[in-house]
């Protein structure tokens, strides 16, 4: 039987969609389960018409690894994806503080087109970059880095049509599944997400060992 996607809630059993805390995780190292409690939750920055595959895959992978995945949108409230799926509750950008979060993830679709013209969203991603916290982006997500003025000198990948924007902003576009430059992780498309998530989790493990 095919699974049913719920258009109204992030998960049928989630009491507060977008605020999942410390979900049980099987087959993951203990430090993955506890990291969300010790170092703060993860932040998913999105807007309407986000690519659902890129949003929900990351969202549930973070939860599976024991993180609390908070979803932030420009105005808060419901989030509706490119194909009509979404969640009912998100946090408004005005209530967000980068200092409270472990990492930032920006999915693609048409959402980056809205986020890149939002001054608060650009300031938010700059705060993560200044603090050298990991930032993951996929597909059109790197457009937000371009508009935030964070691309100059970086090696990045993205959906191919974003490549000229990266190059024009002083970055180097590379056609590879996953590119890491310091604390910035980028991937081209949904199929590259497993490799990107593995790289990010490995980075967090090394960071945790260093801080221990």
C-alpha cells in the first residue's frame, strides 16, 4: 500500500508540526540522538513554493537523527510547497535568533526567489555565516547566498541555471553532487541530498569531538 501524504500536518502524529523534539531514533549513534538537546536544534529556512522533496527529506532526516527541526518562514503560519503539500505551523523570521541554532538548511524550489529579496532572511543567513555555523543549501538555495553577499571566493554547486549567478558574484560553480567549502555545503538536486546530509553529519560529529 502506498503511504498517504498529509497535506495538513507535517506528520499525522506530530502534536505541533514544525517543532518536533528529540524523536526516537534507531540505528543512529548515541551522539546523533543527543546533539539536538546539547547544542540546540536545527533551523530550516523556507517559504511558499518550496520543493517538497528537498524540504521533507531533510526535515525528517534531522528528526530521525535526534535533532529538533524548527521551520522558519518570513511571516510564520502555514507553509505550502510547490505541489500543494506543506505544514500548518512555522515560526516567523522575526522571532528567530541564529545564536540558538546548531545549523541552517535552505531547500530549493521557488522559495529562494522569495527569500533572496527579504532583508531579514539575508541578515539571518549572514549571522550563521559570521558564526561559522554549518549552512546546507540545495538546488536554487544558493541564490540566497548570492543575494546575501556571501559567495565571493567560495566553491559551490547548485541547480545548473543558478551557476551563472554564482560566478557573477565571485564564486566558483562546480558540477558535482556535493561541494563543501568551509562551513558551507551545497548540492545540485534532490538526488544529491543523501551525500550532502552524510557530509554535514560527519562535519557535526567532528565539531562535537573537537568541542568535547
